[in-house]
């Protein structure tokens, strides 16, 4: 495939640009373009690279008459209209594995933080108080962690939290009980998971089957004081049901990195974030130096693979719409 000019529309690590240039691909970096500017600019490029900020809408895709590839340096393609891209024969690719360890480590941090009230205790001390009794916590050793979604991130979380002495149980529609056993996790149907868990962490994509997966009914089937973690996607946990469960004490705390709307403006989300028992971070799962370099390099490698110019880079494992890849091959 002939890819001569790439527009990098969000600030990805320089490693992405360097690698493309090494293969004689011209790169322009133009950040924070308005929708109108992007519609104008895209006409001059064979490919676009984005992170999360730029929305690659149907209008942008239709304007990109030369465009063959949309590359997302990150996991998921929520900001890209994949249907429009497929209809216009444009390949959409992402770099799903590049930030798995970073997202996993943030998940583990939120779990340990919740157990020992680190965030509210620190805020209280900074405010001049010395509340040792109020912020007494619990040990994780001997507790049960339920992992919903046993893919790349879910299984890394399992291995790390086992080192803290946690028992891991989980569910995933494409993982067998045998496979789960390989990472010491007991595979169970969801209805058996809820009453056993002390902590629940979700690591699924946001799809119709996972939207509102953690809702009022589920929260009420859990032990009183259940802790909930979401470093996957906003919408998997019903925010208003979670808020109600925190207020009633049914939920003992939540660690949340992702929200229905980002940045959040909805009053329910804002009230949820403001709860003492909620540790909230602004979608930081992939925000590490290591992950950003990895996804930047991976997106370039896949674009280079599509040009057929390299013997080293041949994998296009991150392509979402493989039917377009087959057509263009
Ligand atoms: N917070 C962040 O910055 C950040 C960073 C990286 C990834 N993520 C998100 O984390 C999530 C997991 O990423 P991953 O790389 O592990 O993905 P993955 O594809 O490796 O694993 C996801 C797993 O979820 C399973 N799944 C699908 N539907 C399910 C259901 N109904 N119930 C239970 N499991 C179900 C899939 O079968 C799959 O095994 C994704 O939503 C991804 O976008 C967030």
C-alpha cells in the first residue's frame, strides 16, 4: 500500500514520527485542529495518527479522499467512526497491547489505595487533621478479587494481586475454566461471582453486553461493603447506581479512571467523584512514559507493515476492520 504522507493529529511520542521518517514517510504534526480544519487538512494525507482527542468522524473520513489508514496510538477506537471508515475502504488500526501493563498497574494501585484509604487520609492530613481512627483500613490478604474480562489486562491484574494474597475469580465469555486456571483464577458464572467478591474490577470493552454490567441489581447481590474498580471504559458501571450504593453503604468504595463522559460534567458523575470513598483519576490508565512510547512505536510499525517496505515490521494485528485489509491486499 502506498503511504507517502501521514498527519499526526494528537501529541504522540516522538518515537512514532522518527520511525515513519526512517521509512521515508513524510510526517506533519498538526494538533488541536478544529473539525473544519481537519476536514480541509485530511485531503492531503494517506494516513492519520490520533490518540483520544481527535474525533475521526464520517465527515472527516469522507473528506479524506486519499486516506487509506486511521491509526490510533492506544487501545480501543472509540473516537473513530469505524463503520464510516469500513464503508469508505479505510483501514482502522489500534495498538491494544501497548498499554496493558500500565492499565494493569493503575488498577492494582487503586485496589491497594482503597484498602488503606490512602487518598482520603492524605487529603485529611494535608487539611491539618490527624484522623488515625477514621482511616483504618483492611488487609487484602485473604480477600477475593473478581475480575470481569480475563483478557490482556485482567489476567495481569490477577497475577499481581495474587502476590498480595488475594484469591482471584473471574468471568469472560471467550476464556475457558482451564485457561483461567493457568493464571490461578477460578472461572465462575457471573451470578456466582457477585456474592463471593470483596473487590470487583472490570476489564472488558464497552459493548452492548457490558454497558451497565455493574448495576443496582448486581451491587445488591454483592457483600455489603463491596469495592468496585473501573480502569476499562466509562459506561460499564452504571454511575448513578454506584453513587446510590456508596451513599447507602452497600458499596464500600470505588476506584474509577474512566467515565461515561470525559471530562465529566454530568451532576451524577461529579457527585460520584466527590465522594470520600471514591478515588478518581482522569483516564490515566495508559498515561505512563513507557506505554506512550510503546503505542507510538506500535502504530508506526503497523503503518510501515501496510506499506510492505520492511522485513522487520509485518504485523497488522491491531487492524479492527480486517475486511478492508483483505480488500486492499
Ligand atoms: N483506562 C485506560 O486508559 C485504559 C488503558 C488500556 C485499556 N483500557 C481498556 O481496558 C479494557 C480491557 O483491555 P484489554 O487490553 O485487556 O482488552 P482484551 O481485549 O485483551 O480483553 C477484554 C476481554 O473482555 C472480554 N469480554 C467481552 N465481553 C465480556 C463480557 N460481557 N463479560 C466479561 N468479559 C467480556 C473479552 O472476551 C476479552 O477477553 C478495554 O476496554 C480497554 O479499552 C483502558
